[in-house]
C-alpha cells in the first residue's frame, strides 16, 4: 500500500456555517441514539468495529438519516439532490465539508463525522480522517503519517476513568481528534490541547465547534514542550504509547525508544500539576527480563504525587507485534515486506530484553503528604465505566488511611459500600465454608477473600458503631480474646477500606443500631 495524501480539511473560519451544519445534523436525528434506532444493535456495534456491510444494508432507504450515514460514516457518494434536501449544500461545499464526486452529480464527505453521546446526554460529533474513525480489523486504511483517528476503545476508556470535578484549567496532551478536550470543556474553565500534528489540532477545532463546545487553546508540539512552565488542575493524555521500532504513524508511535515516551510523560507531569490536581494517562510498558514490572512503574512516579497504576492487559511480544502490524494494515502488504517488519519489531524487543508488554491506566494526584501513596496492581477483569468517581474515591480513601493509625481506625465508623455481595466457597454439605469472598457489583468489581470474622464485621457495618465496639461484640460471640482480635483486625479493615468495600462515615451518620445478636 503506497502512502496516500490526506485531503484538505474543512475550514473553521465561518462559525455560522458550522452552526448551520450542526443544526441540520440534529434536525435529521444524526445522533448516537438516532443511529442506534436506525441501524439496530448489531449493525451499530459492527460500525464501531469499522465493519460497514451491516450499516450499508440498513441504510438502503432514502430518508435524511440514511443519507447522512452513507455520506459521513460510510463514505459513499450520494446524489446532489438527495444531500441538498438535508444539508446546506452550497455552504458545506464552500467550507470544505463536502466535495463533488467524479461523476459531477454526486457529493462525498471530506472527513468522517461521527455522532457521539456525551455523559449527560449531549449530542456531540467527532471529526476524523476518512476511514479512520476507529481503526478495525482491516487497519486504518492510510499510511499517511499525519492521519488522525476518531474515537476508539482507548479514547473511551480514558474518558471513562477521568475524574470530572470542576476545575479552572485542564490540559489534553496529544489531543488527536479532540475527544478528551471535548469532555474537559464541560467541567474546566480553560482547556488547552496540544499535539505535534497540526492536522490533529485543526480536527480538534472542528470537533469542538461542531459539538457546540468552546474552542480550546491549541498549541503545536510534543508532550509538555508547548506549554512552557504552565501548571494545571487536570492533565489527561491518550499518548502515542505504542512500543515500536520506528515512528511511522504520529497518532500511535511516539518516536522514543521502548516505553520512554510514557515514562517521560508521567515523570514530567508532577511539576505541571497544581496541588490536588490529577494527571491521568493510558500507557504501555515493557516487561523486561530480570525486572519486576511493578518496580519499573513505581520508578516512573514523580515526587510529590500519589499514584494508582492498574495493569489491564499483558501481551507477549508476538501478540503485540501482530496487533500493531494489523493496525497499520501491514498484513495486507507484500508477504516479504510484512515478514521484514515483523522481524524488525522482534529485533527491537530482543535488544531491550523485553518479554511482554503491559497496557493500563496511570493516575497521579499532586499531594503535600510526607509519604505519598503508590498503588501498582494488576486487574484484568471486567469493570463498570465510567470510573471517574471511583478514581476520586480511591485517593480520598488513601487520605483517610494515611491520617488514621490503628487506634484511630478502631475508633472510626464504617458502612458497607453499596452492592457488595458475599459468597461462601466450600465443599457441599460442609458445616463451615473454606473461605468467604466479598464481591463488588459496581465500579472495579473487585473480589477479596475474608475470614468469617471479617465477613461478619463487614456485614454489620452501618455507621452506627465504631469498629472497635463491633470487634468486641464479635469476640464475645465467638469466644475470642477481644484484645487479641483488636490487635489483628486493623490490617484487614485497612484492606477493605483501601479496596472500597468499607466506607468511612462521620460519627453518628448511621441510622441503624446493633440491637440483634451478631451472626457470622
């Protein structure tokens, strides 16, 4: 596949033209909900995978919505008269959203425009290069190094885990099509978006304008270079994190060796955050022979920052190589060329003693604490998005645990978090279970083993009694020394609080009181 030059982008000079286009799209119900109603669940999901055949079959009618789907999502030529019945054609041609097809009687879109539903029901639109809305099994369809992708799984993952408290300033590094900047514009007074690709900055401007959001400050450059010594309340980035032997595609290849780009991004973020501010990234990291991956990531955390790092997936180097060769469409290239590229990736990994690559989330929070909290864990299991509030609550719990020694913990009051279930595991008919599992049905959907005392303790936590009084009652019930039980229980209580099974409450906040005997 030879390099293909990307087409000229629509202008952003005429705000009235963009406003008229937005009104026309909404009038035709060209929204996330409208697409789902028109296409049905199966074709809608297929379109998100860049599989277009089901959507082509579902848009064989000639209604306004079918016209727009064929034009902007499926990139099909559509008759001029049919488009004119839905859009302000002359303005769209003049502004560069549309161009004339070769036959002269049909029109084509110059960019992909994809409806995207905001978290509070907003009707947004994500602009990207043609054929590059989400990638897919067939690759991105272009080898132009400046190609700009739309919203894929990584984009929505980062949007879902981002803390959404109101802030004065937010920074989106490597903005791409502008999805993170668009989200940030809803809760940040000032949004700055950077990218080394000027085409991406232009598309970000299109995305926010067509979505009716305020225009961000756009700055060209890599990582923190364009923002000098500025600091922010929030930093987000879905960076070009792919660990590759050469920087071929701007949107994914960072141009630094190994995982150096992600490391640099994380390490430099600390001095760019205001006190209490969050920095949240997606990243890849190397699993290197003779090194614990957790230690590698702990070394990335800047001074003065709490951190929560979650490894979501690990791929061996062959799986990883094949994934990104497919992403670039290299599996459709000449077999000899494909083999050479594959070999180059493995050479790079071998030189760096890399045996696998991890993928996950990194969250930093600027703190003045003398001993920052750094949690590095592996959690490959399903979670429930959005997780922004879960992330915020994680750091709030770290603050609580840091401020409470064991004596203060036993004097504290707790309640069981919502939608926590208990499972007993053991042989059928056995009098006692082998172990008890507490499981969350929301958020991270964690599961943790506890003993019968831990299960009984969690089950009666409603905020009305202190932890120490509950333990004393349990000791009396099971015939155990209450002093010994108080001595060995804080570690388990800390774990349950840290993982979100128990929530600290103000004294007297519970409405119920322990009047019935405890049952374990």
